[in-house]
């Protein structure tokens, strides 16, 4: 599960190691956003990218999903 505590509007993008987008969603965040993809993604390495409303990079992170 991924959680965000900041209050901002953002687009969350998760890609696999080949660059294929496996999740993308706009969030108009109030206090906390939770994204639970454990049942939707296979075990593996993914990259989380968070963009602001101007498509400017806010954060990027490597994610390991292990079952």
C-alpha cells in the first residue's frame, strides 16, 4: 500500500521495468491518499512517479512487490 500525507493535486503513475504504465490516476487529495495494488500487480519491480498539475515531477521511487 502506498500512502501520501500531503495535500495537493497530483497524478500518480506506476510503470513496470519495461516502461509500460500499469496504473495512472489523478488525485485531488484532501488529507491522505492510499493506493492498494497488491491484488492487481504481479510480483516484481515497479516505478512510482508523482506529477503535479503542470506535469512537473514531484517524486519518483522504485517499488518492489513481493508476495
